[in-house]
């Protein structure tokens, strides 16, 4: 069985077998889930020497899908992502730390030209050769961030107290990546 420390090479994110999504509270009583459909990423991994590894991901902010056209349009507007002025969300790693089957990837997350350091713990789900001869690796991870930390402060007060959209957003990643020749 392949371990994280066995990985070495450059891997490209496979969007057709991956998901970049999020969850946040709505009206203080339920969760809203969404995902982005247009993103790309590359990781250079050296499992034996994690500090030599790197990861870069670019998400097209306008590709958000929360299963509500009206909500998606609002989130694309200047109240939230302002996709006309800030079309991409980026993540660039600054550090990798391996702990068994988990790798903590620390990096700079940029939304609306605001950059904050976040650490995402990724669980390694294994490696396999697919029927087409491609080496694939899988990871899943999630991290909580504050919308306000990135200037995403629009909200509406509720008559019963609280706000329409929570400040806490859980970013969720299901990753399948293919090793490059």
C-alpha cells in the first residue's frame, strides 16, 4: 500500500473526479452547500522531503453553484465575491507537514485581493493506477475560515436575532490528481 512518504512527482488536479466546495449556515438554522465547477491545480510532491513540496490552485469565482440561480448571482456580486473585479480565488502553499496518513498544507488563500494563511489537513486516501494507465492519488480535507477575514461582510439581521449568513464557512476538498509523465 502506498504511503504519503512514497509519493514523488508532479500531479495535476482532475476536476472531473474532484470537488472544491463549501458549507455555511443560513438563517442560523440550516446549512447551505455549494461548489465551484471551474478550477485547476498542480502539486509537486516529495513525500520523503515534504518541505520540497508545493501546491497551487486557482478557482474561477464565477463558477459557484449553490443550486439557486438567484443566490449564485448574489454571491457573484459586489456584496460577496465581486467576480467582475476579482475573478479568481487562489491558494499557494508555503509549508507541508506529514503526520501519518495526513498532510497539513499551509498556504496563502486569496479572496478579493485579501490574503490569509490557512492550514488544511488533508487525509491521504491512497494511490492507484486507473484503467488508462494513469497514476492517481486521492486526498480529502476541510478547514473553517471566517468570511469577514476576506472582506466578505455582507449580511442581513434576522428579526429573531442573529444573521442570515454565518461568518464561519467550511471549505471542503475531495481531490483526485493524476501524475504527470
